[in-house]
């Protein structure tokens, strides 16, 4: 029987995700992209002396979470297959445009079950998906930024989507301000 992870993600700038300057603040409650692709990485925990913090290679899985308007978070079940044995693990989540985050605590994952993991909040602004928020992301955002006139270096729809960190269909002062508030987070877990 397959094992799955039930995830609940707060994404900075979206729904009730807040941001680095105001963790309890709100964000865009009507995101354009209500489904987000994520990568789940499962590591042996520090409780496993034989291989602590080693990536369980067969268990890097891609999946999707969907925006839940009632909770203001992204939720979903990710099927991780049948090979993971019951045990203690650490789990990291990486959606596009966000820094990879560690699910808080050591997770007991039971083989063949739906395992509900604690909610995690993830930092936005990683426009180039290198798991860092830095000058490279800033340059990409500036390429697509437009208040009055259209952006001149943002013809690619994928580039525009990666820089629209508030996911409202425009790359403007709201995205720029959110990016600046996220800069104190240099890299993901």
C-alpha cells in the first residue's frame, strides 16, 4: 500500500502566509495560480545514527498542492510510493518561487498510511529557483517590473510568472516590496 504525506503550506505573500516582516500579515487571497508544484525531499533523521541527515535517494518526489480559500494555505496529499519504511525522518518542501523549507520537527512516517505533517511557512522571492533570495532574483524582478509602461525584458510568460511573487497577474510595487521584505532570508533549508 502506498504512503502519502498530507501537506499544509503557508506561502509568503499569498493567502494567510504573511511575510518575513509580518508573519501574521495577509497576502493575495485570489492567486492566479491556485495549484503549485512542489518537490518533497525526505532525509533520515538525526535519530538514525546509521545515516543521519542523508537524503533517502528514492524519495525525492514531485507533487502539487492547491490553494484552500477557507484556510488561506496550500494543501495536498503527495504520494511517496511504497519503498519508505516506517521511521523517523526530516522532510523538506520546495515549491517554485519559494525557498526550500524544513517541516518543523522530526516526522514519524508510517508506511502505507496518510501521514499528516505540521504546517510550514515558506519564504517567497526565489525567482530563478536556486534556493536563494539574492541579487540574481532582484535582477529578474527588475526585468519584469512595470508600473506605468510595459516591461521591456519580460516577453517570456514563465519569466513573468516567476517574478509575480504576489501572484496577482502583474509585476509591480507589491512584488518589489514583498521581495525587499524577504531579503533577510538568504537561503532555504
